C-alpha cells in the first residue's frame, strides 16, 4: 500500500513503528510489529500528542488502509 499524495508505504510505516518501539537502531532480531500493533505504537508515541506529527499521521493512514479500512486521505 502506498499513500496517494505522499511518498510513504506500508513497509515504511511498519519500520517507523519498529523504530518507535525499539529505538532508531533496532537489533536485527527485534520483530516488526503487526499492523494493529504498529498503529497503537505510533498513536502512543510522544510525538503524536506533542504536535501535529505529519509522518505519524501519514503512517497511520497507510496502515489503516492496509488492513482494509476506508481512509479519508488528507
């Protein structure tokens, strides 16, 4: 899945969630989260609450669309 207006994919969104959970240099054996877990991880990240985190918002849109939800692409 790729965002229609921004250059962002499901794989990148999952990678962002993995980085949020394990830090910017995760170990090779740190698992990639599921789509549902990734959405929760990103939404609970301090950047989500501190300001309008466009990257996190875009990642959640892509992840939601990847699991079959209808998304209002903004």
